C-alpha cells in the first residue's frame, strides 16, 4: 500500500506544477511530493466535513426526521473548540519536548479525537433510526451519543487542521508561507470533492447499515492517511528542545495582544467573521433544501457538496493567480462577497420556478465566492504574521472563521424550524423557511462588503500617515551652497 501511495503522489507531483495552484512553492529541499503527502491531513479533514455537514446532515433531517434545529446545534457543537484554535496554534509554537517536536504531538492527538468520534457515531445513528434492536431504545441515547460524536470529530478537525497548517509553513521560506497554506487548502477542497463523489456512489442505495459501513471506513482511512502524512515530516531537533527549555516562557495573553496590535488586524478579523457567517449558514441547509424543495435523492444532494467544493477550488485558483501577481487581498475578498450575493439569489429563485439548473448554478457561484473570499483573507492574515508566531496567526484566522461558521450553522437550523412551526402559509411552504435563511446570508455578505470598504479606507489613511512620516519637511532640510559642494 505505501508503494502504491508513493506512486500516486509521484504522478500527481509530476502533473501538479502545471495544473495545481500554488505548486510552485516546492523546492529542492522540500519537493512537491513531500508537500502533497503532508496535505493528506487536509484530505481527512475534508472527509469529515463532507460526512458531517453534508451526508449526515441530510440523513438526520430528512430520513430520520430529527428537527433541523437539533441537527444544527449538533453540527455547531465543535464551536466550543473553535476559539481554542488560537490557543492550540500558540501551544504548538512554544511546545517543549525532549526530541524538539512541536507540531506532530498535537496533530496525532487530533487524529485520535477524530477516530473516537467516528467510532461512536454509528451507534448513535442506529439509536436514532430505530434500526433492528435499537427500535425500543430511548431517543435521548441517540441524541446524546450523536452530540458526543460530533463534538469529538469537530475537536479533532480543529486541532489537526490548525497545527497541520503550521507544520506546512515550517517547511518553507517565509515568503512562500501563504503559497503552501494555499496548497493545503486546495487539497482540502479536492478531498471534499472526491469524498462527496465517493459517499454519493456508496449511498446510492441508502440503508442505515450501509451508512454505518461508510462511517467505519472513514474512521480507518483517517488514521491511515494522517499517519502516512506525518511520517518524517518534522525533524527531531534536540538543540531546539534545549533552547526552548532555557528560553523565557511566552504568555498566550502577551502573544495575542502583540498580534492584535498589528494595524488593521482587528478590522480584518471582523471582515472574516461577517463573510464566513454569510457563506456558512447555507452549509446545513443546502442538501435538505435540495431534497425537500426540489426532490433530490440522498446521492444527488451529497454530490451538491462536490459542486460547492468545485466552485471553491476554482475561486482558490483564480485568487492564487491574481494575488501571485501582486493583487490586493481585500479587492479579492470584495469580489468574492459580491459573487456570493447573486449566487444565493439564484438559489432562492430556483424554488420559485428557476428549477434545478438555477439551483446548481447558484451553488457553484456561492462556492466560487467563498473560495475567493477565503483565500484573500487567509493571505492578508499570513502577511501580517511573524515567522515565530505563524501558528498563532493561523489559529486566530481559523478561530474566527470556525466560530462564525458554527454560529451560522446553528442559527440557520433554528430560523428554519421557527418559520416551519408558524401556522401561516409561509411556514407550510417547503421552500420558504430555507429562503429566509438565504436572504439573511445576503444581508451579512453586504455587511462584509461594507466592512471591507471601511478597512480599505483605514489602510489607505495609515499608508498616507507613514508616507508623511518618511517624507522630510522642506523647511528642515539644511540649505547647501552649490559652490561649497563643487
């Protein structure tokens, strides 16, 4: 098996420099084959996201008749750990071990959390479905078990992704750090696309037993791929271990304050939060919307995740080219939010007579906008980070993004259920509760655009002040006699 994987990675590495965005980050010391192997941790993260937000979300709401608000709360449970991404990144920056390893211990812990969540999840779904002997069991057992499973998988995803990205940046020069993080996110999207297609094919003939098999296979694949990704990636360094033991401990509070003191950082985090909230609310509702409003099957709605990820991948590719040529990150973020607004408009119109084609086009457009917006804000955050604090900066970006996405997912399910419970005709219409959520997303994307304009004006003012400080006053320049000079 390892030889087959090495062969496959070698073939992909040979094609990647021409077709894969960010592939030019590879060097002689850090070949692309090694970076692609490391990126397998992002593939497992993509598998978990597709399974939780896509497949299980649809099955629990439509097939198992679990209230959407309860499902949304379960999906938002990892929100508890989202703010801790900043602390996790900081801890991996300053972690002291006898062998000098900083990142690998945290990635392995996150992998075990993911595996534990996937191990519990099949039993939770059996209890919820009433399949076999679970038919007489109390529902609260299924609900609580599913909550624990979602919590563990979410915690593992946060830890693996944050520290894995920091490890990737450790391998390259400072100027190439945004590129290597971009490459990691491209592999995340590819993992989501492939996983969605595979899950859709495996669940073509849906049954509770088949779903359990898919989850168990995902658990085994997660451990195998992450172990293969980490193998010999972080060098043992006893000298660094001794230096870190002798160094004065850095407090998390001081490191965080130093990061936020960077000009425009707080405004940038606000932009990230608003935009991610605007794009993220649809994550929990797109597949149920396709099933209830447009009559899509489980396999067809699962493939919607692949379409959304494809759009995001295209957005990352476009952003890579433009920003690589010196483009402004905030201009790219503005374009992404602007594309998301008509994308959600098309999704709303699909249930009002536009049909499946408009729904698919809107899904692709929102994915494209999310890709442009995500890469732009990621690049802006990376440019503001110091090399010795890269884990902290990535953790801050990930914490804001994950928190906003989690809040969006929870609010989306609650709003949908509240409107559905209304006695009016609006509540009884299949598409109306979903369309209200999509309109809220449009509103938050408009707020993100306004915040981007505000940040751009503040940045221009700061640049002008710095230029004025660098330009000397003509009255202060001593007068020089041309005769004396000659």
